[in-house]
């Protein structure tokens, strides 16, 4: 085994074990949240993996028991903005989106073990993988509108290719949390494997990586079969929720239209009531931006989607709701954000050209 040396506090651990390159995000106390240095290390590692003839597959995982990756290092980004250094914040987003797109287009098989919390930037990495393993402990969500941001990392584009109808709008706007099998059911993971079996999965992937075909589609199909041998075979359906989401969220063109339909909701009354509560605590501007992106990005190429994400990030980090949301939810934790404006009706047309 050829293990590249690293310091104990290194934020990225690289283990080049024959044909399988293992990358571990190593900030367990922060649930492996991404900072700019980590993103750059990941990009350099992918460069080396792509060029190396000995690497046949890449495996990404997170250190610790809490999660694969909780997203970007929001507190550091907010500190940059407080110091009037929005340039560094935008550099973070630009390089993060480049990394995410790189994973979507990577010429070798990428597997992600999305055990535990996998949200925001963590979903950005996972979504670019060919095979995504969820466990019974996996929690996936895009909660960004709750802190005055928006579901970025290309989600307002790629969700339309993966999720049942209406779920891109529902998940992006409400931040609904998927747990375990639901991550597979809604298209965010390819396999559900119990956490206790993950060490055996890694061993098996290591053994098979050296036997993979050179053509990526065939290599993905072979590793898919390997993972399927460990996976839960029955993923529970939820046709009632699917119908409700499809009825009230698919193709929604305005927040007032969606809320108006929900106010007349006769299906799944408990879901209708809950969604009003969720939307009411979120930044009205961030919600309007999210829906604008969903309508703009549906059907577009990932390259176009990530370009619009960067435009949207530039807009929202200079809006008062983003630092206020971070203050209320993550720093002071008083859960009393003062949004500007305070209601959806007051938002109007966003001055943003995507």
C-alpha cells in the first residue's frame, strides 16, 4: 500500500491504495465542512488522479461519525464579508463550483460514501459522483434559504434529471430533509447500505478497482453491481407524498402562486400546514432567488447552471439577508432573523440578470 504522508491535522487525507484512490475529508468537528484550502487540495488531487495510469477509481468519504460533509465553511465566508472581502468569498464559490463540475465530468469512476450529514457543498460533491452510497444515518437536504442563501452547487439544474416531478421545487424551497432510504427514492443516492457494512464495501471496492474496464460506462456498471450486492433491495415508495409534491410544486412560476394553491390544499393537510411553517421562517428574497434559478436552470447544461449559480452567489452575499441569516441561525443562534424585506409580497422582481 502506497500511502501519501500527511500531518495529523491535515484537512484532506489521500490514500493511494493501488488502483483505488481514497480521499477523506478530515474536519470531523466541523462535519467536514469545506474551506477554500480543502477545495484546492481536492482539485489538485483530481488532477493527479486523472493523469495517473494506475488510478482506476476514486472514493470520497468523510472522517468521523457525524457526516460526509455539512457544506461550505459558512462562518469563514461570513467573516470575509464582515471584513469587506467579498472577493475571497466569491473565489470560494467559483472554485467550489469548478470542483463540482469537474466531478460531474470526471473521466474515471467516482464513488461517494455519503454517510451521515450530507448537505449543501457536501451534496455538490456527492452529486458529481457516479455512485452515491447512503446509509440509515444519512441526512440530505438543501437548507440554504433558512440562512438567506440559495441551493447552489448546480442543484437547481441537476435535480430535474434525478428527482420525481415537483421535488426540485419542493426540496429547494423548503429545505426538506431526506433520511436514509428516502435519499435513494428521491434520486440523491444510488444505493442504501447499512453503516456497519461500509468497511466491507471499501475492501470490496479496493479489490475490484484493479479489474475495471478502461471505458468508464462499463467500469461504472461493474462497480454498481458490486455495491448492489451490499445494498438494501427494497426502497419504500411514498405515492401519496409524490402526488402532493407534484400537484403543488411542479412548474410553479411564482411563490404567491405556490402559496395560493397550498392555502386551498385538500391533499395531505399535515404536509400543507408544515410547508407554510417552513417557508415562513426563510428569507423571502432567498426563496424568490431559488425559484428564479429553478425556472431558469431547468433543462440547461451544467456549465450554464454553475455560471448562473455564481451570478446568484454574487448577488446574495451582497444582500443583507445572508449575513443576517448566518448571525441568527449559526452565530448568535437566537433564531430571530430580521429579513429585508420581511414578506414574500414585498420582494418584487429581483434585480439580477442570470
